[in-house]
C-alpha cells in the first residue's frame, strides 16, 4: 500500500545556495541531520549535498529504494544512550543520514572490489541510504532477488537478516518445534514467521487485533491477539519464543516456555533513555546459566553471506517481504513516525 497522495511534505528544505562541500562537486538531494532529536520533522531535512566518493574497497550504489525500521529511529534520536557509546556519535550523530537498508544498481566499484560490475542489481546495507547514491562495502551487498522489485528488495536487509539470525543461529529452530513470535506483524516479525515456517516449525504469532489478518496471511499456524488472550495462560508451552520489540517480564515469558525451551529477545522497548529495554536483555543473559531454559539476546550481523541465504529463500517462494506502504524521499520523516508509532503492518519503504 502506498502512502496517501499527496502527503504534506514533512521535510524542510534549505536554500539552494552552494556550500563549500558542494562547490565543484556532483551533488544530490539527500536526507541529513546534524543533531539527535525525537521529532523526525524537526531533526531531518532534505538538503543538497555532495555525491559520495568511494574508496578502493567500496561500491557506489545508485539507490532505487530504502526502508525504515526501528533502528532508524534509534540512530536518529541517539536513544537509548548506549547506542552513542557504541560508536554512532556521543554528542551528535557521526552518520548524517540514518538510512541503512537499500536496493539499487552498482554505479561504480573501487579497484579492489571483485564480483560486482556497473549495472548489477544489488541489495544490502550501508551508511546513508536515504539518498540517490550511497557508499557500501561489498561484504554488505548481494545480488538482488530476481523476483523482487527494488521497493520489495529494500525492505529485506536489516529486518530479514535479524530474523534469519534469530531463528537459525540463536533459537536454533528445528522442524516440528512449536515457536511463539511476539511482535509477529512488524518488520522483523513478518520475516521471522516465514523463516520459522520454512524451517518446518509450527508457528504462533502474537500481535494486535488490527494485524491478525496480516500474520495469518504470511503463514502463521495460529495467531494470538494480545489484547484478548494471554499466551502464558498455561494452556500451551513453546519450544522457542522470539520476543521482538516486546516488554514483558522474563518471568511471564518463561511461563510459556518448555522446561528446556529457548527464549531469544530480539528487541525491547520501554522508552527509557538510559537502557531502553536492554536491561531485560542483560537480566536474561545473567539468569540463563542458573535455569534449565536458554535465555539470550544478540546483535545482528550485516553480511553478504546471509543476504545470499535470504535471496535463495525469497526466490524459492518461501519468504516474501510484507510492505505496509511507501513514501517518497521528501517524506522520510513521516515514514519514520509511522513506524515509531507502531502503525506499520510489515515494512515501510522509501522510494528514491
């Protein structure tokens, strides 16, 4: 579904006066930010900037589409504070563009890059995808799935990589297992449901009333409306629970696990500036050695190998991106707000 048209332009544009950085350089219109802030319309703007130059080991991608996830909001706000200590900039963002996922074509490649040629259709991650051109490393790009449009392919990288690694590497999902996915209607959740099904699991998705039809449509065997039913009521226990963006207590989650089940906390949101929900993840890691259940969390890896795995799953028809709506580049702030307010059914895409 596309965003209503026309939408009010949420991004303010500066004057077209050239800056020292753009004089004599090829330029482009891109989303930029100079400081952290919680209001997309105030923090982000569309500005004429110099087109990026690549190093010998980099690829210049002509971006056709990008996507938004909750990580986009965290990079824009610098919250929770540990994200700043992780190298994204303490007082202000190091990356002036919070976009990460992209799909497009190779414009040029550095002399040390092999396996990519101008014109190749690619998808993957970079620093700064809300722009017509972006720099990326070959280790974070892969050939675009042939059966996806650029808009569909841009929805995959960050969210599907996270889902794949959660299901395969950390939950270690096996055929026949009962898997509960909390947050099944979001960007990561919609991919996790499909990937767990591809691995042969019996999947139960947890979501809001308005999104139950979406979760059924992507293949969930059972759907629980969290506003009406409690998945930890004791009637069913699960071999695996993936908690994506939830905030339930560990004791509540453990009640729904089998005695030797696995809990993987993929995300957590409580609005706190200091820990932002990661305190629950820390407690899970500390508690895990003391109980029979395996409790843990992880940080997703952006890598070409797993993008290839996803390409095979997508081209085989086992996985497909669920796209809620698309926005033009100028309405990137509105797209980020739509995701942050929890209204997205699947992925939100920026067309460029």
